[in-house]
C-alpha cells in the first residue's frame, strides 16, 4: 500500500470515529444535558466543551477533516485515479464536509456560546435539532468515502 492509499485509510478511520462521536453526542449527551441542574450548568458546559474538544478536534483536523481530505483532493487533481476511492464521490464528500464545518461555525457555535452563560433549554433544543444536520451529513459522508 503506497502513501496515498494509507492517507485514504487514515481519512476513513478518522471519519468513522467522527461519525461515532456525532451519534453519541446526538443520542446520549445532548438529551442528558437537559438534566443538569441550572446552578451547575455553566461549569458543566465549559467542561463538556473542553473535554469533547480534546477528542473531536484532532479527529476533525486529521479527517480533513482538513488535512487528509485536502491532500487527497490534491492527489486526485493531479490525476492519480488508482486510489481506493471514487473521485466524484470523494469530491461530494468534501462538499458535505464544507457544509458541516459551516454549520458548526455559523450555527452550533452560537448555541454553545449561549450555554456557556448558563442553562437555556431553548438553546439546548436548538443545538440538538441543528446537530442532526451534522450527524446525518457526517454519516452520508462516511458512506461516500468508504464505498
């Protein structure tokens, strides 16, 4: 297996980990966050962001989730088409990734900033409902790159 194929495998493995974490957050973490006492919520939320960031940030950057994805796009652009991926589907997957990142920074970040100030059931609900977009897109994305 040559370097580009190893890079593709790294991309698939990290994408798989991100999908798993996204489903965990959607199905377990966000629903349970509603049960945290109001007086403890700001501290709880700051700890959540710090701890989950230690897990998800390196995965998103590696999958990428920017590094490996951009390198794979560059390899495809110079005409190396014997990779273990379909160029058209990989391009679609990177568009999905762009939408996920835009959603993260333009939508979900705003709700996390609100929750840094304290418990807000409306913000928790909006965060959870808008996170579905990312969960579904990450899942579709994994399907497009893993064949």
